[in-house]
C-alpha cells in the first residue's frame, strides 16, 4: 500500500473516532428583560416560539425602572420590553438600544381592584370618595416615583382630583405584581393595577376601570439592546411583533399594535 492511501485511511479513521466533522454549536437562547405585568403572556409567547424549534428565551421579569437601570449598569441581555415609553427613552438617550428595532408593542388599561371577597363599590369619576372607601386601610400601587404602573395611577388619581385623599395612605410596592399581591392577600382594601393583572389573579375583583382620558395611553415598547450579538434575540423580537404572537397577548387581555 502506498503512503497516500494509508494517510487517507488514517484520517478517515480519526474522523470517525472523533464523531465526524465538527458540529455547529446550537443557537443560544435570547435573554429578555420584561415588565412584571407580562409574566403569563410573554411566557406563553416564549413557549409558542420554542415549539417552532428555537431555544426558549430566558426571561427576567421586574419593574421596568429596575430593568432599565440593570441595562444601564451593563447587564447582558438581548431585548427589553418596558411598560412605558419613558424607561425606553431613558435607554435610548444613553445609546443602549438599537434605534431601528424599537416598536410599540402592546397596550393596557388601568383598574381599581379589591379582594375578591370585598363588597366595596366605588364609581371611578372626578372627586370620587376613595379616601372614605379606604378607611384606615391603604391603597396598594407600584412605586409612583419610578414604576410605570404607579406613575399611571398617580396621574389618573390626580386628574380625577382624588390624589390628595390617598397620598398619605399608600402601600408602595416594588412593581405592579407586588401591589396586586397585597390586595389578593387582603392586606390592603384597594389597589391600582393593570387590567391584565386583575385577569391573572382570581383572588381580586375589578371595582372599576379608570377612564382612558385620565392618564397617558399605556403602551409597551419593545427594542433590541445595542450590545446584543445573538441573532436569536432579533428573531424573537420579530416573532413578538407577528400576528401569531399578537394573538397570544390578546388572549391575556392586552391590546396589540
């Protein structure tokens, strides 16, 4: 046997022993930072995406304010979904999002909730007697100084002339789901949350819906972060804007753009 065929056979044997040609590394799951109010809906959308053969996204839920500050501090992630435009603007001004990737994503409404066993009734209207309805209790809401749900709540109550009644009776929560939990556990008689949060929690009931004109429109912008290099991040972003994903979010009570 000549030298060349022998070398060829040895190379073939080595390839077979090592499992053949090197396989391409599997795609990495995108990391998504998302507003706390998206827990059920975005998780469901991620499940749909994973069933198409993509790696399931890794999602971290918290207040938009907390997540934006994490991005500012250098937290590695691919996508950011905020519950308001202000925190997305915050990152945009810092050059931390890919501008062309920003899109208005979802809409929501603001509601007043009480424990499911409560018989309290209150008409949400100008100069409503919310202070009297609270009695010695407190009003649960996300921190109105930074968290979108709390900001919307303060704006709505202010426009309705009711903020002075509750300003000294607040149970401030780190995010809207924490505010919801206070009401669900009966720790506060009332709370202000998103309509989708109320749908997700059977231990609360909706007392009333805040008029759309009492606060700025509640919109959820979506963007890819400037530091993202994972193609799965952009692919998942596009999926979230697709009709298939919009249908998922509508099932959870969100409006879609």
